[in-house]
C-alpha cells in the first residue's frame, strides 16, 4: 500500500510541477466536460475550441495560451489522463520555439534526472511538406486523400506501394531519418526547406509518415518518445488553414499515464 | 542477440506463419503448452495470443510486432499500430451468409462478432442494420432464430455448408498482416531488420508459390 501511495504522490508531484510551470508562463487553465451530449471527450483541443468559440472573438488577445487536464476516452473502455497545452490563434516562430521549450520542460519532470533528457526522442513530420510533395507528384484529389487516409490509419504497406509507384526515391522520407539525409532528399524535391525546429536538445528524427491521427493538423506534427516506452509521452502539432483565428494554432498533449510509467520505470518493451 | 518480440494470433494465422518464420532463418519454438518464448540469440521473442488481443498487445508495447488477420485490424480501427506488410498467408474472406442465397430487403438483422465492419458494409449501402453481437458459433444464429443473416470469416466455406448456409456477399478478402508498435518502429534499428527479413521471406514464398 505504502509503495503504491508513494507512486501516486510522485506522479501527482510531477503533474503539479507541469501545472506550476504553465501558470508561471502565463497559461490559463480551461475546463471542459469529459462527457457532453452522451459523447465522451476524445480530444482536448476540440473541447477547448468549443468553449473559446462561445466568447466574442474581438475581445480575445491572440494567441490564447490555454491548458486543460483530465481523461480522454478511446474506443471501448479505454481512457487516459492527459494534460493538453495550446497556443490558439495566429502564432509566430517565437511561439513555435516556446512550444519546444515547454515540451522539453514538461517532459523532463517525468524523468529521473534532467540528464536523462537526451534519452527522449522527438519524431517530426510535416503535413505542409507532404501536400507539396503530393502536388509535385501530380496526384489527383482522390489519390491524395487515399494516401493521407492510409498514413492516418498507419497502413505503411499501402503508403509504400503508392509512393513506390510515383517516386521510389522518396520512400526513405516515410521512415525515421536524421536531419541530414532527410532534408537532402526533401530539398531534392521541394525548394529549400529548412528544419523548423532548431532548439530541441535531445535526439530528433524526421519522418513524413508521422501525420497524427487527427485531421486538423496542417503543418508540423510530432511525437515525443522515451525509448523504452511503447507509447508516446507527448503528441502534438500545428493546425490552421481556416480564416478564423480560432482555427489555427499550436499545441500538444502529454499522456500522464505514460509519464507515470516512466517515473515508475514499469517498462514493457 | 534479438531483443524484440512478435505476438502471433492463435489458430490459422499461427499455422500459416510458421513457414515464413522458418524461411526468415529463425528456429520455430515448439509451442507445447507455453505461450511466451523470450528472445534468444537465434530468433526474436514469440507470444501466442488470441487474434483480437494482438493489436492491443502491440499498441501497449507488450510485443513489438504482431501477426494478425486483416479482418481483426478492420474491426479494431483506431488502434495505434502501424501495418507494415501483407504477409500473403492465412487467406480468408469476410462474408454475409444466410439460409437462403438472397440479398436482404429492408432493415436487416445480422449476428456477428464484427459489428464495426458489418455496420460499415450496410451503411455504404444505406441499409438499416440491427446487430446481434455474439462471440462465436455464429452459424447457429439463423437456425436458432437470433438473426436471419450472419457476417463471419470463412476460409473454404465448409462450415457454412455444413450448417446449410449460403454466402450472399463477400465484404472483403483478408490475409495475415505484420503490425508494429510505432515507438519501436521509429526508434529501434532491430525493428527495421526484422521487417526486412520477413519481407524477404514473403517475397521468396510468393516466388515459390508462383513456380508451383
């Protein structure tokens, strides 16, 4: 019992460290119902946007800096405790750099020591580059939609078959690569793309098969892994494309259950 | 030394996968009554589990890889795994069957253990469907008056015939697939090596089958 309570205390302390860090950085908490209209919450971002939308947008100073905590529900009986951090509205390069800083700071609290930060690996994809590549391949709308659907569903065998038909040399872009070979292959196809993340201090790999499961991502998409964990500690990205400032921004979700397993070193893989 | 583990669905998938496993140069562990064989210097680890549990085991990282029928993957959409290879083994098909070989008219009652794919199939045809969820012995449902139609996986169709049922439509053909945990795929070099070995074995097996 005592061991279990100690574990709970360590977990809660890490969680409150994250919240304190966010409050100190001028983020505001926003509460959304875990169940509404007989539907369970599956995503904090959509729930946050629904609340923000209820305010007159001319009263809002963009980007809004928001965080929300609570369970997210998956298929069946599964659920996970999560902490969601968002910059809602038009963002700048400065906001993107801050996202990386906040991601680093809120993930490191789950590690035994800040030195273990180098164990964390950030896998980064980019929907904008993917759309530019598909346009360059002159794929029609149906083929583009199919490729995206296969990527979102994780059907890499189908993705490889489609890419192999149009541009076999682009196949390595759809598996994890370090920056040098990735950008060499990408820049051979698109005009001078620069790595948008310069400040991450841990390991970083690039992979266009990383598109996220959510259809609202339009630019950068990323997952943060602790190598011995089977699930990502954080998932996030950039969304936009709409005229309204509400429907653009940056953000990520920390999986507090994974954080707890990292803290407890309850490793499976 | 291998460090990663492959979870394999019991039954037809397990039987069919043995050929690919040995063609990959790995000794086949004799299952006996054991369900878990840790990795060794000669082969990856090996877990035998129920097919519907395989995506969950892989998503949670309990196994790095999984070998499971496409029928199971289609039913469990939304599980966070990556599908790497069509292993082209353990072929079967998902069918709609009934006592009479007649397409249903109007709202239809269907007994199945695949509610999601059944709903999708009838939704695409704008036909209302009432699902009777069963976990097995579906062939009995029309005779017991539970539902006039069933949706189930068949290999040869023999079991259906023995129960005086007719195939009305094929929803989709299915083969075994290799799936992987996304974290393992993106972070562990061994994962790429195992996938490459299995891909080579599949290619070789397809070539042998073409020759014969």
